[in-house]
C-alpha cells in the first residue's frame, strides 16, 4: 500500500483548502468570538471542532458513503437545530458578558468541550458539505484508487490547512482584543454576540 496522490495534487489540495478556510465565514466568526471572549485556547478548541466536522464529511465523501448521508437526512435537520440553538446560547452569553463595562475584562467562563462542540455542531449543521466534497475531491484525487495512506494524507492536509488557518484567526483575535480598552471590548462583545445570534437564527430557519 502506497501513496497514490502526486506531490502536485497534494500541494494543490492544501492550497485550495487553505484559501477556502481563510475566507471570512460563520466558522471564522465563531473562532474569533470564542478566542476574544474566553481566550486563545478556546479559539483553538473551536478550530479543532470545525476540523473534526470537516473530517467527518470528508470521510463520508471519499469512502463513497452517500447512502449514509441519505439515511442521516433527518438527523442532519436535528443537528442544524442543535447547532443553531447552541450558537444562540453562546451569542446571548457574549452579549450578557458585555452588558456591564466593568465586567468586560472578565473571561467568559465556558468549558473547552463547549467550545469544541460549538465548532463541531456548526460544521455538522451544513449537510451540503458532503455534496461539496464529493464534487471537490475528484479535481485533485482519483477517488476510486485512494489507499488508506491517501486518506491519512487528506486528513493531515485538512488538519494543517483548515486547523492552521482557524488557529491563526484565534491568535490574532485574542491579541487584538487584549489591546482594546474596556469600552471597546464591551462594544465588540455586544457585536460578536449579536452576530452569533444571527448565524444561529439563520441555521435554524434554513433547516
């Protein structure tokens, strides 16, 4: 068993996934919000949750488990509701943390598991990701000849490209947030909370 992917396809796949991960999106928003509100390590936890969700969809796509995607149709609707509700809760928590300027310097107390789950649920709420990956990977790899080493390489690429970009966002958000005054942090917490509520409502009503 050996790697069937060429160096060029590996580099191309990494580059495209890196660029897609860097585009501002709801996943970037939640990484930035958690890192700013609860610290860099929470931003990293959200990033790993996002990567875990991506890897789940990637495995379904490259292993040809389209029947599983169909069978999980109802479950995906439930996940969308759970993900949307979770983001609503986090948005309200952020908003409340900024309700008093004197308390803005306090870190919003949430567990690392909660941060991880927020990233995972946000990613799993997008069932269309399976179709995206099914149409995306054939441009870079031959799905019919993939080996376990190839699958491992794709997972590693996803971890480094997607996870790396999100972690950079988390670091920059945490560093920038620490430079703001209490009043600026108050305003940012309110804005971030409102945006997360908006994303949560969008996920729920589009389910």
